[in-house]
C-alpha cells in the first residue's frame, strides 16, 4: 500500500536525513513505487508541493530534497503503492485543499471501502481517483459545515478525531493532516512517532540503508522536532499509535490525544499497510531491544 512520513517542529527544520531512508522504500527495500510526493509549509503557511508519478528512489523529488534541503515547521511526505486509482500524477499524495483561506495538506495509508454520509457534491469535488482524496474532500467539507469560521485548536482537533471515528467500519485509515500551524495524525494499523531535542547527543542509524547522523551537531539549543512515520525509519525508540488513536502535535510537542473508536480491520489489506518481512523483522528487533531495556530498568527500580 502506501507509507507516510511527516515532521512537526518548533523552528524550520529540514527532513533530508529521515527522507533519505524513507524514500528507499520506494523501489529499493520496499515496493512503494507508484508515486512520490512531499509538501513543505513556508512563509505565511504557503505550500511548496513536489510530486512525481515515478518510483521515489530515483525520482526528481528525491534529488530536489537533497539539493535544496528546504526547512519547514511542518512537512508531509508520501510514497505510494496503488490500491485505489491508477499510478499517475493526479493520484499522488499529498493532497492540498483550501479551508478558511488556509492551505490544508493531507496524505493517507490504508484502504477505504465505504464513505459514510458523503454527498454527490463532495464526490464531484475531487480531481483524482483515490479513496484518499475522496476522504480528504469529505473531511474538509464536514469541518467547514460545522464551523463557518475557524474554531480554537481543541475544538478543531476533537472534530477531526470524531470524524475519523465515523469511518471506524469503513476500512483502514492511517492519515496525517496539517494546516501549517499544527499536525494531526490518526492511526488504524501502523503509525509511529518520536520526539527529539538538541540534548539528544547520540548516533542515530537509518534502518533501510545504514546511514548515520548525530543530530546534536545540527540542532540548535532549543530545537524540538517530532517525526511521524508509517514504520520507524531509524533505530531509535519509537512510540506506536494504537488503533483509533488521534494525536495533535504543535511546535514539536505532543499537545492533544484522543483514543477513539478502533477501526474494524479488513485482514486482506492489513499486511499492506506495514513493511515486508525482512525490514519488519529488523524494526521488530530494534523495538524489542528497547522494551527489554525498559523492563530491566523497571525491575531494578523495584529491587
């Protein structure tokens, strides 16, 4: 199916290190070869959007990210494995829609089989053929109808989370959405996140290609960055979201959490929302190591 990579931070940050590992899953370590895209929020929350219908590992999108090293407080990237809609540019994520005069950016991993209470007008507002764009059209239309003017962040977050609840029996729904101020992530099957700061002085290794970096050499003193990804791209201790959970990140921090209605998972599509067995085993080993270390520390504290 598809994979998601997103960044939320308190100061403009480039995503090159994580993106280099992530994009290897678009033709080298994985088979997400049906399109590549990345969106950067820039000044006044304008959006720079790069898309290609080619496999990401040798896409011009990869080359541009390498060359320009664009910095942003909110970034959303996607590599596609088509399940709904042909592998062509119009169906590549991320998608952008206008809401209250703002740019909203969205991408999805999963498979939706039904669209509860969607209208013909909402169906006709999409450009491509994907279930993902159709859901995004439904979501933004719903929010706009509920709130003619932009509400406070808590009210808006709860509306997004409860709208995701309404799709709990519709299929698999892993997504991220941002307006450039904050980033919301919702999980059905696979979505992980990790927060980093300038105090993290250690080597980080990419899982897919072994690339290594010490982020403290590049971060400023007060930098705070959160990365959200379908599956971990580094050997760090990641947090796995639960089925039905929605989170909001702002300025690199987790600000709001909602444990909603778990999705009813169609087993036919579940395996396609993660990784192949080889890379999955490596990630499982890395995360098991951290769980073992936590258990040892907990036992020591009780002794």
